[in-house]
C-alpha cells in the first residue's frame, strides 16, 4: 500500500501513537496542550495522505486506524487502568 | 430528508435555534410545523394520511373519554383500530395479499391476472399508526387523559426525530415532555451531541461501509458460496444493528439537545444470552408495544402453557409482518417465535443438565456459550430478513450446505473484500465497540469526558466526514433500512 512509502505519514503516525499514550499520563496545562496537539495531529493525518495521492480507501483506512488508537488509548489508560488503580486503593 | 443528508444538516440547527429563541408558547407550534415539513420532504402527497390518522384517533379518544357507556367506548375503539389498521393494511399489505392470492390460485391451476395496485408506501406509517393506537388504547383503558388540544396531539404523533423510524413513544412519556418549557442546558446539549456522533459513526463508518459486501452476496445469490453467505449474513447482523440503532441514536440525540428524552430502543442486543433476552434489548419500543397491546390482551402466560406458546407465535408472526409485506419477514418472525417456544419448553431440562455437570447459568463459560448460540440463531434468522425473496432465501439456505468448493480467498475477492476493506471493517467495528463503552462509561462518570469536553468529538466527526466522502466517491450512500417499514 502506498501509505507505507510516505515518510510524512509514518512520522505523523508515530507521533500520534506517542502522544495518545503521553496525554493520558500528563495533567494540568501540559496535559491539555498535549491533548489538543494530539487531536490536531489526528485530523491533519489526512493531508500527507493527500500529498502522496493515496487512494481514498487507503486514506480512510489510515485515519480509521488512528481513530482506533485514539479511542483505545483513552479506554485503556483512563478507564481500565484507573478502575484497576481504584480497586488496588480500596484493598 | 434523511438524517444523513445535507438538507437535515441545515434543517436541524435552524429548528434548534428557533426552539430556544422563540417564546416558550411558540415553541410547540414551531415544532409541529417543522415536523410536518420534515415529513413532507419525504412524501408531500401522502401527508393527508398522517393528518387523517391523527384526527381520527384524537376524535375517537375524546369520545371514548367523555362517554360513560361501555358499548360506545368499545365501538369507538374498534372503529379506530379498524380505520387506522385498515389504512396501514391497504398501503402496506394490499399488493402482498393480492400477489399471494394470485399465487395460490395459479398453484391450483386457475388462470387469473394480477390485480396489484400502484401504491406508494407512506414513510413511517407503521410507526405513527402504532403510536396513535397506543394513545387511543391507553385512553380506553383509563391509563391517560386525552389531550384537549388537537394540534398539540398532532405534535406528539409527528414529532420529527422519531416520526419516520421510531422509537414508538408512549403518550405518558412524550406528551408531558413536549409541554414542558425546556431551557438550554449544556448537559443536554453534550449528551445529545454524543448520541448523534455515535449514531452517525454507526451509520456512516460501519453500516454503509459494510452494506456493499452484504449486497454483493444477497443481490446475486446464484453466484454465492457457503462461506460468502456466512460472512455476508454475519456482516448484515452488524449492519442492521448499526443502521437501526444509529438512526435511533441520532433521533434520541436530536431530541435530547432540546431537553426531550425519548425511550431507549437498544441495549446491546448481541450480548443477550437467550432469544427472549435479545427481544428485551432489540427495538425495545416495538417489543414492549407488542407485549402491552397484543401479547397481554391475548392472555399472555395466564391461560396455560399451550395458549402461551400460541400467543408467542402470534406476536412474532405479526411482528414479522409489521416489518414488511413479504413471506421472508413472516418466516423471520416465525423463526423467532419458534426459538422462544423451544427455549421456554426446554428451559428446565437445560438447567437440570447444567447442574448435573456442576455448572450454573451464571458461570462465564455457560454465559459465553449462550451468547454465541443466541448470536448464531439470530443471525440465521437475519438470512430471511435480508433475502430479496423467499426463493432467494431458500437458494442461499441450500447453498449453505452444498457450496463449499469456493476458496476463502476467492470468496473474499468476489465480495470486494480486499486487505484495505477488511482492515477498514475491523478497525471501524472495534472503534465503535470501544466508543460505545466510553459513552456508556461517561454517562455514569462525569469526571472524565473524552468525546466532547476534551475535544475528542473532532476526531470522530472527521472520521464520519471522511467515510462519507468515501461512500460518496463510490456512490454507496444509502437511506436507513428501517425507513422501508
């Protein structure tokens, strides 16, 4: 697939994954800044895909993967792990 | 004007703005006009039907309430049922009955020409007819008082978010809310927006994307192999859930922003451990309607086991017919009736069998097996629901047992499922499952809010827009499945 040949797509995707995890462990102003930057990166992912003239189906697939990672990171770190921590605290 | 159209994206914000800007006394007339306009965008020529049904049911309910003679009440109720159901039967079932009658005559060697009429199926007729009937029956039973203002009652019948495909609202839930002057509430706006985002995600990013693969099998059954039929039917189970519950989420969200809470229509139906439980989680407004206005009046389970089984079968046959004027829907309903009958009759034996091997119905292994079993039974029935005709349905059914020669790779290629398509389907479904968990979790815990407050809605809205662009590029956009009912 053409998407794997674009350095811009790979770099942005890597940044997205890092920020998806980092934002869940950062509070305060920095946390909010990371969250906003993270969302902007997700949304802007489509543009390098357009630059390399990726087929629309592949572009949508990449974006859907990034949406999956975004949702999974929140569900995992803010919901599942926080519930585990609460249960650990209760013991 | 469907929810996933440009016209609705313009219509709804205007209605919302007017709702909160107008004086409170002017809101419900505006909603009434907007609701009739919404309906007329579908079929302006048939608006007289919904108006006529509304007028007849309102007049009848007033006569029923005012009269002290039981025979008058009963006569008015019977007449109302006859007229409203008669209209429904004529527009929805006349051609089906005509075609069936011709088929039977020809089967016995008779010669008869077709006498089908060129009839337009009124959009939402099944939904608003049942909604008006529940109102009249509840007045007859003395459960509610009549609404004195005809136009206010007309708003209850035609309220646009739930007019075309439900939920089938009960008067005691909706009418007081329509009368209450709601003020703008951030909490309602956020909750409504979340529901709409999830609804659009279900419809555009999952249901519509999946539909092309389902259609590749069901629209060309002659070329289908067994594996393709199984994949397409399982995908249809996901498609119809996302399509219908997506519509309901959007409808519920639209109303919620205005401060009006429509009833819950779906509650994770595929997590049901029995078919009976499935029907307490799927299209809840319809199944509760049938329970209250058909099953219980028939006697429910109060007249012995045999009568209970007959009542269950009647309800599901009627439910099947309600969904569509075709024998495939009748078969689908009959299958669900059969599942419930067998489930009820074998319940004690199954529980005894489990206890003999040291298990209970609460153990995880048993629950898992039951959930998988229920999913298989429900999905098998969807084959008939989706098939374009009974001959197609039985052709596909036969092929399930005979056509195993096509390889998995060829099957997927024939359905248009390449690597990109498979991955897109997997990621969109997984994202939806997680998003649904998140929204449910956030409904209980206000301390965290990904979807709206932390800006996460932008990610999902962008996903919806991109998927919509993909669907438009391939001419794959479609209306909601339940609009045809």
